[in-house]
């Protein structure tokens, strides 16, 4: 478990994915936009993948489950937003962290 708390609302943590790891996100303060995309090939993903977008609000403690095989983009929409992240693996327990260009699958 860890907490994501961006220093400002201009930061977008895009794109990080996992072939094996599953994660759960819970907004505990503020609002977040989380975009996810199902990765077709972790070594050379297609440019034409279509992300889905979700809004999580701290007031209602919204949560989102992201299954293995997805990459995510996380952006706080309000100052002081906090997102708690749960994983089914400990940090660095497995080698399963893939980072992709932040401009890939840009919102249209």
C-alpha cells in the first residue's frame, strides 16, 4: 500500500503498466482522473489503443480495480488530492513495472 499525492495539478503520471500485478485505487481526498489502457504487447504496444477514463472522488471514497495487463495514467484534478494504492505484490517483489511514453494514447 502507498499514497499518491502530486505536488500540483499539472502533473500527470502516465503511462505505467503491469503484466502480472493487480492494483486497487481509492481516492481519499480531492479528485483524480485515472485513464487505463489494455496493453496488447508490453514490448511494442500499438499506438491505436483506446484508453478508458474514470473519475475518482475523495468525498465518496471512490475506488477502481485495475487488472493485470493494463497501463494507467493518473492525474490529480484538485490541490491536496490523495490516492491510496493497494497491490497484490510488495514493492520490488517482482520485476513487472513497464513505463511508456507519457504522450502515448493522448486524450483526443
